[in-house]
C-alpha cells in the first residue's frame, strides 16, 4: 500500500511539474508571436478561401473610379464593407487567445498565410497609384468621367434657357411691333394695322402670270448734303451764271439729259444772276426741238417760269465759257450724287413749275393715293399683275385708298408731273418714267422693282436723294442673285438688251405687304407733319 501511495505521489508531482512547466512556457511566448484559432479562421467556410477571392476582386476593382471617386459616397461605403474581412485577422492578432494552444508548425503556417493576406489587404486598402494604373484602367476613368457629367450639363441647359440679350431685344422689338399693330392709322381710325395685315393675308395668287417671290424692301438712305461742295464756284464776274450741258451719247436719253439739267438748278440758286444753259450746237434740244415730250415741256418751263436762256456754245464768249461751271455728272461721284441737286432747291423749282401749271401738290389727304406707274410690255420691266394688285388694295382698304395705273410713254410733260404730284405712293419697274419723281409730294414713297438680270438701283437712288421722297428698292425674284445676274447680262449687248426686256410678276400678296409698309411710312410722316405745324 505504501509503495502504491508513493507511486501516486510521484505521479502527482510529475504531473504538477509538467503542468507548471507548460504554463511557464506558454507565458514566456514572445509578445509579437501570432497565434490563430484554426477552427475560427483557417477552416471557416466564410473566411478560409473567400477572403482571397474577394481580395482579388477588390484588387481588380481598386483602379475603378467608382470605388475611389471623391464625388460619390456610395462607392466609399462599398469599399469599407469589402475591407471588413481583412480587418478581422488584425483584431485576432491584437487579442490572441491563451486558451487554445496550437503547435509551432500550425502557428508558422498560419503566420505565413496571414502575412500573405496582410499584403493583399494592404494592396486593397491603399488607393492605386496613377503611375501603376494600366491603359485599360485609364480608359475606364475617361469613360466614367464622361458619364459623370449630368449635373454640369443640366446647369448648362438651365443657363441656355435664359434668352441672350439679342433674343431679348428681338422679343422686345416684336412686342413693340405687336403694340404698333394694335394702333390705327391716322387716315382710318376705326381699323387697326393688325386687321389690315389679316386682310392682306387673304390675298390670292395671280391668275395672269407666273409669280416670283420678290426680295425684301431695301430703304435708300438719304445722304448728308451739308458736307458736299457742289455745285461749284462761279469764276466769271459776269451777271450771267452759265451752266454747261454735259453732252454725251447718254444724254439723248431722257433720264441722263435731266441728270445734267437738274444740277443747274442748284448752281443758279447758289450764285444768282441770269441763268444760262449752254449746250453743243449739234445736240438735240439746242439746235432742234426735243422729240421727248417731257424734255419739250421742261425746256419751255425753264424759259417761261425762270427766265433761263438756252443757247449753244458757239454763241458764248470763250472767256465766259471757260469760266462756266461744268457739272461732271459722269465723274467719280456719279454713283453717289450724279444729279448735283440739293433737296431744298429741288422742292423750290418743282413747286414753282407746278404752281405755274396750276397743279396742286397736296400731301396727307384723307385717302391714300396709290399709283402703279407701269411700262408698256414691249419695253420690258412691266408689272404684269398690276391689275390684281390694285384689286386687292381696294379689297383691303376700301374707299380709304385711290388706286390707278398709268403709262408715261405717250404722256406730255404736264400730264406726267400732274400724275406724280397727285400720288402719295408710286409702285413702278425701273425705267425712264421715274425721271419726274421730284414732283411727288412730301411724305411720298417710291417702290422700285428690278428684274434680277438688270439690277441698277444706284441711278434713281441718286435722284430720289434730291427729294423728300422715301425710296425702297427690291429685286423681283429673291431666289436669284441680282448682282451676279446683272454682271453676267452685261457681258454682251444682246444679253443686256434681253435683260431690259424681262417682264415681272412679283407675288401679289408680297406686293401688298410692301405697299402696306409704304402706307405706314406715309401715315407716320403725315402725323409728324401735323404735330410740327400745331
């Protein structure tokens, strides 16, 4: 029994020593020695292989702008969730369990595996360097950057919704026009301009000819005549103020003959004395009577009403002839002011002629006097749908307009100036019949239509500049380039003659729109004249 007791004591001591030694050995492990619970980490169905797969996925996604985009909160939250599995081993290292003991071999394997996982975790945790990103990742960044632009685009759209200054000005202009359309003309207070425009819109196309759409109206601006030096200085001390007629081949044609004579009016007004008109002895009008009915009447009016002496160069002393003022109508200033006639002088001389002919030039009547000064179709530039234009004007304006059509081919001087003086608005094709437009009343409006291949607006624009008449020009076919067509037609004499023979059929509705524009100008001018006189 005693031997058994000693054996038990010996075993107990041995066991106690062994257990004590084991505890001392466990307590003496280095503080940085890593111990893992294999059952809780290495063999976990959740954290055994999946962390490697998820880490690999995160590495692939680390370069994605979606994960590291500083403008998005959701990608950062997603990155935090995916990093949690790698954080769990770190907590295990910080709080090792002393209750679970593993072999050094297992600890070594666990340590090696953890080292690999920590390296992977560090790669996931750190943002990718821009230097190490590959080309596909860069393309993804560019694509993502292009996609992530909705807010700036929306802001841009909201900005463009605000109309620019030009659009606002255009809107204000349109509103002003609408307000003006609500007003009524002075000559017809019971109807608004808007209603008149609505009536014009009902105009039917012409049944007489194939219409062409005319171009928009172009207003010929008046020049500042106070800055010009013409009509020139008188050098002679004689009581005679001699004006030399510029005799050229062109001056056999009525407009060009009057181009020289009209300029003499301002010369005689500027220098006084006895007016003398001198021309070559071989020129019509000086050695023989004019054949043109207008020129016959004009020369008679000059001699009868202004005491002008009409003579030839062989009847004048050479010294006086040398001192005479020569109006170079075909000089460098031909396009700007070929008539050398001031507006006030033009009004004075035409008014004197009209009064002596017992012709009234009353402006701003109760009705608008509209006339179509047409041309014979054989001469070209005739307005073929003139009758339809007149019919539509009567339909729109009723008895508030007086409308007629005339041809000047067989009219004498008195008939021509009487017609001009009695019309407020004149619609005409380009031609010599416009030469008497100086006799129109103040506030008058001239609408001049050109065929596309014979577009020469500068000539009668220069004549209208000597008057108080508003002058609009237009090309009869807006689909054509009048400058190019006219240049081409002047390449040969035949082509130019053909261009002059062109007939015109401007769209009736458009012509009514243009006439309404002229009526509004006339109405505004008359209102201003009444205000100035009151």
